[in-house]
C-alpha cells in the first residue's frame, strides 16, 4: 500500500484501499451479506439474525471505521465495486498469541462470486503489509473449526494453530481455532 492507503494490481484491475467513515453504510451491507453467505446454511436462522443485528449496523461500522485501533481494507474492481474486505484490529489477544507484537485479523471476507479468483491472496498480502506497518511481528485470527475452506486458505498463507476460543453466533457458542502467522 502506498501512503494514500491504496494498492493497485494493474494486471487484474483491482485496488485495495483503507475504508473511511463515509463508507460505513456500504461496509455494513457488504459485511452483513458476506457473513450471511458464508455461514447462514450452517446456523440457526434466529441466531444468525441476532448476530447480524448485533454486528453489522451502519452505526457500528462507522464506529469501527473511526476507531484508531482498526484498519478496514477494501478490495474493489475498476468500477469501484466491493469484492472483498478485511479488518485488522490492535489491542486484542487470545490463547496462544504472544502478548506483545501481535495484531488480530478480525474479519476477512470475499464476495461469493469472486471465490477462487485470487483476490483473497491479494487481500491477505495487503493485510500483512498493514499489520507490519503497525509494527506487528505476528498476525492471528479465529477461524471456525467447521470452515474447512478457510482453514486451508490460512494454512496456505503461513498460519498455524496455537489455541482455540468460543465465538458466539447469537446464542450458539461455536469453537474457533486460533491461528497465528509470523510476519518477519
């Protein structure tokens, strides 16, 4: 990413930029939709509804975009359509994660029509660049134990299991693996 927070891949015609508070409504819609697409089939509809309502309103997204501990990276095509996004969050630690020098990859979603197109790899590189710019030596995240595709993706990008924690979708406590990647 350059100083303006934008990275452009001229061969694929997409760019990654840092979202701003003005993007809150788009981020709310996009993040809610991609979370739903990723997990609705495997979750109770009422628990899914509760989670979406508690996590992705425009007001919550604006607060996240204004939070200096969170960087939101958006991957867009040449027409500025959102294809993927990721959020890097400082100040959170989980089991197996070093207490210093670590930063969390809090959210990472690619719109379903773009799965398998290489966009996730490009976004992951932007995430790692962002994390290093914040001084992180390790990047960690929680990934649902039932999400084999995501598990394989993170392994491919250098993450290894170091612990676990509970992630609640509504009233349903689910098991996440905590995975960690060295950034050096």
